[in-house]
């Protein structure tokens, strides 16, 4: 494991630095809870931001996509990338419109990605990505075969330069607004998991162990 | 309202074009349902992707932030921007690891943003952003004053070049995998709203009308 401090000049948060952290364990907690990353690259100065699934294995972020993907092919040239994962925790309603805000946790990882050329390493990384979304699932589903691996580009991004930013707690109103009689507080939000919907062709196959946490109480 | 087709060379989806759309009404449905945008800019070839709240007024996306924000100051120079909004709808579990997927809807808007210098236009845009997050809230909370407006940069991005991409439905497994006896289907996910938590200093102020939809049944 690298240093615990992920701060670099590029990852230093300029606005509201009290909300920032560069601790590896805080970054990993957000990366492990999130499901979707927004991956940014620039092509001739034009940024493109694309949602992607991902995984984390130790100090590496893992990304994948079709070998035909323009984004993946560009990443494979060593172009700088930014991977951002955001978890929304609440809507913050203040007495003034100005102090309305969001509670959230986000991680920004900067670096360059490298393609995993070794088939065994690529296959392990793909299992890690599936396991990130549904823990335990790789043991249940058919593993990738050679033809599928050849259709897939797998990239690793070392987590060495990153920042965490988060806001928690209630609204911070001006003192002069406290007695206006306007409701203020936080509306919590979170991602909810619904009842699994079996494939119509499934037949008599029971819900797998990996989906236990997703069953409604 | 501009043309209904938002397709340009830069917004043309290359991978899985059957999942793409360039219709204005489809893009607006996603933008109006989303809460957080991931905003990307490039500085000397290094992309930065930052989560932001936003609003939509007709054919404009509205963004705001502190006048001290590096991102906002960079946008104000007319640098190309990419604004991406993603709504996750489900985890798609296939019999093979390879065919695991996500159901989602996402919009990518490309363009350049312009600062709203007119105070009345900026104030109206800020109300639009608050109203996007909690419809009806601007009528309840204290409006911004001149000092607050001076601390805020408000930008508009014309929605003229964009793409929508979405996946719906169940897993698409290989025929050879259908009889493996492995569970396959979709786990729906959605953003859930919790019980509002009043500010400790609130006193005897009732929950406002804007939060009616957020009350638990």
C-alpha cells in the first residue's frame, strides 16, 4: 500500500478546504460504496465524461469496456484521466435560498491508466469489477472465456493522487435568518435496492446467495 | 426551442448506437429527473470532473458556484465543458460474468458556458437551480440578496449538442448459457428519499408544502 496521503498539487481542493481529505481510507470507503464512476478524458481540449462501472483492488482502480470503445482506446494511450465517484446523502434546505446545499461524499482520482495485457490479470480484474457491484457474484456466474476476454479492454489506474470532499450536517443559516419562521433541515437520500426481477426464461432457479442483502425485509 | 436533434459529430455515440438518442425531450426527461451533474473541464490536457447541482430552464443548463471556484472561473473563460447526468435504474445479473450490465439513463451535454452578468438573470437562474432540487422551494425560502449574488457565479450552457444513452430490460445471455441453472435477472435500484430531519434550532415550524412529496406514506 502506498502512502496514506493522496494529496498532490493537482488534487488539492481550493474551495472550502475544510471539507477536503486526502486520506486513503476515506477515499476507499467512498470508492467501495459507490456503484458508478464518472470517467473524464480530454480529446483536443474537449472533455468527455462517461459513466462506467469499476472495481477497486488494493491501490488500483479497475475499469473495463469493449475493445471498440473510443474512451478505452484513448485511455490506453496514456492520456490523463479523472475518475470521480459521488455518493449523495441529503438535500440541505436552509432558511435562505443562498445556503441551500447537498450532503455528499465524492472522490476524485487523477492519473493515467494502463491496459492489463496479461489475460489472467485481466480476468481477475473483471471478476473484481463484478464483485464490486454484487459481492460474491463471480463465484455464481460463468467465468469469462478467451473469446470474451479478447473483446474486452481492462485498465488499471493506480490510486496515488486523489481527493475526498464531503459535506455533512444541517443547514448553516445567517443568524439574522433564524427567526424567519422558514422550515430548515435535511432530507436524507440514499440508493434503494428493489425486489429482484427474474429473467423470464429462468425457470426454477432460486435467488442466489449474492442477492441476500437485496431481499426486501 | 432549438432543433429537436442534438446530434453533432462530437456527441455521436460510437459504441452500441442502438442505445443512443439525440432527441431533446428524452434528454430533458433525464436532466429533469437527475439531481447531480458531473461537470468536466480540461486544464492543460488534465481533465477534472466535479459533481455539481444544476437546473434547466428551457434549452439552457444552469450551473453555479462561488466566485472563488477554480472550476467556475475556468468555465467563464469559454473553455469547452462536458456535463453528464446519470440515473442508475438497475443491476443486470446474467448467467455469464461477461454479460453482467447496468440499466441506466445518461445524458452528455457538450458546449461552452457563459456567465450571467445581469443580476436579475443570475437571480432567476439561482431560483431555477433551487427549484430543480426541491420543486416549489424558492417561494418558501428567503431570496438571495445583493451581497449573496456578488459571491456567486452563475453560468448558462446552451443545450445544443448532446446525446442520451440508456439500457433497459433483462440480461442478454448466450443461448449456450441459458440452461446452466444460474440465476439471472435485474435488481432495480432507485434514489430513495428519507424522513426530513428538522434543524435543531427550528422551533415550531411545520414541514413546508415543498416537502410534501418527500413525506413517507
